[in-house]
C-alpha cells in the first residue's frame, strides 16, 4: 500500500487532534515519513496550543529554550535562555511552514466525539459542526494545559466587575488604577503579578498554598553564541545536551530520594529571606512541605513585587464573592474591580471534553472509573484499538522539557503507524494485562517519590491521592522504553475484508 494512497474504507489514514507541540510534532513526523493522507483538527484558529492561548503579561517558559524545542528543528536565534511566549509561538509557526504541514491543518474544527467501528476497524470522528470524518488511526495531541480550571467560589455569579482566567487574558481591559484580586499563586501568577502590580491601585493576592520559588537563571543570548550555534550546529547540540543532563539530575531528589531536596530547600528559604524583609509576609510565603512536592517555580521578580505597598498576600481563603467585593474566610470584605484567575488547567483528563468510545461501546472515562486514569506508556488504552495519546497519563514532567517526552512518544506511535499502514494490519490494541502491569509498577515507584510523600496537595494527584500526571523517573528511561514499538504487547487483528 502506498503511503500516499487513501485507504478505501476511510477518509484518512490518520487524524490528529490538536496543533500544539504534540500534534505538530506528530504531523511533521508523518510528513517526513512520506504520509500525505492525514489531517490535523484544531479547535482554535491557529496552531500553538498553550503558547497561542497564554498571552498574559510576562508569559514565558520555565525550561531553557534550547531544550524546550524540537531536537530535529534547533533554533540558533533564541533571544534568551528562557524564551517569552511570542517567540515560542513564532517558532512553532515556522516549524509548521518549514516541514510543510500547514496544508494538513483544519482550524476552528473542535472534535466532540470519536467512535470505533469494530467491524470496519475505523474511527468515526465528529466535529462541533456535525461533520463526520473516518480514519484508520486516531491520535490525540491536545496536551494537558489546554482547558482552564476555575475555582468554585460562592456567589461568583453575582460579581459585576471584570473577570477572566490568565489563559484567556482580556487585553482590552485596562488594569491601570483598578482594584484587582488575583486568585492563585501558581506558575502563571508568579509571572503576571510582577507585571501588573505597578499598574493597579491595589492587588489582593489570594493564596491557598505558597509555592517554592527559586531564582531564574535567565539572560540574553549573546551575538557570539547565536553566530556559533548557526555556523557550527554541533555547538548548540552540545549546549542542549548540557542543559538536558543538568535538569535530569533533579530526578535524584524528586523520585529517587526526597531527602536529597534538603539542599534546594535551604536555598529556597535563603531566597525568601533575601527578598522579603517583613517577617509576617515571609511567614505567609514560606511553604511547609518538601520542595518539589508541588511544581517548583522560578522568578526573580515575584517576591520583590509582594513587598509593594499596594500588594497584599491573603491566606484566609474566599468565603463569598459579591457584586463588587470579595469576603475572605475571616469575614473581611474588600472592594474589587477585577478578578484574575491564575488557577491553572484541568490536567486530570488528557483527552479534554472529547467523548471517545471504543470496543463494546465503552466510553474511555468509564474504563478509568475503577482503575483511575491510566494507559500503557501513557500512549495506548486497552479496548481502544488504533488510538494513541500524546502526553497521556503519567507522561508529564516536573523537572525538565516536556518536548523530550513528546518526541519519544511520537517515535513510538510512528512505528505503530508504519505497522498498521505499511503491513496492511487491521488493528492493534494493547493487552489489558500489559497495561495493568505497567501501571502497577509505575504507581509503586510514585508512592515513594516527593510528589506523594512530600506533604502537599497538588494538581499532580487525582481525587484518590494517586499521581496520574507525572513520569516517575528519568526521561532517558522513558526514551528507552519507547524507542522500539512492541508488537507482542498488543492484540493484533488482521485487516477486515
């Protein structure tokens, strides 16, 4: 079968959902392998995913730019060690054009439902406007940071001021001279708080749990470095490798032995003392859990911004939201013109709002009711043939570049694609005992990691206290597990006539 010929019984050989880092990587590798009969369905009007949506002031990556990029598409022109949002978005758009995948994109095309046809061995994919497409292989690349999470605040529906999530920033609303309530102190908040604090009249920062914040080793890339990386690409490859191993060393404290995090914790406490002189404020922002239990954040601007006279860190929670004010847990009422939610994303569901129905008419979430969210290698789910997830359960990271994991997963999925399309195979479905055994061993590893034993509650854990988000070890171990597709782990059905 030619890679360029359509399969008679399906509209497409492959459908990919999402045009962020994951979906774009999948599309590029399909194109590079000679496949032309694929389409990428993107709910928004452009590619970029997280880096298209998060346009709040100060938005930037917290992983060094030269590692937070595709290994096959190095960018010698990064302006900083940690690239800002616009620069990363521009990089993704250049990659789409360079590798010729833009014509395969269908924008403003949100997938609502995918149903597997066991008899024909194809997926029926339905979009928001009722259009139905069929495909041999269905790949979800929607990512974990795509659906904003909002807190359930009593009375919030009565608020008459302006309100928006950091991932849906309203740039038409002028914050100058306004009384602003920022809810949440996560990765987004520590970036936008220092930017808006000098503009607003008053900034009330509602903090549930203080994060560990360390200094960000950011700087401008020099002209000499850019020239060197451009003329001698091997130097950038070595630079990238150095960053990779430096960041990979963090696993020793995060997953191998949490006691190794003591040195980082001492530095974190010193960083707080150096930046915040007021003892009461210092007490509020000092975490009481092991560093690394929640995501470690990096900023040299966040703590100094909290020292401003017009910034208040509030730790008594929110009792009620009224038309023009917020009442905290102690009954203190504060007037507010605008509420900004820096409350992160819904990461507990790697397929977002899509309804995915596999063998026997079973919805994928129903299969997770008993076991919790799980997949084999975070990629394949038993009972859902020819369906693959990118950044599925337990493939997130708390220490290094997620792009490394994406490339490893795409490499694995591409081998499955080659087997299905190149060998005229019908379907591949991971064996249930393989999936169960993999996740049993994975959760055993996570039980002793800092994310489970560090004394905190975080978005890494599900409602049962299980970590369904992070990979429990070194990323090179995941790369080793995914470098070769394993046909013996899957149930094979020949192509139906």
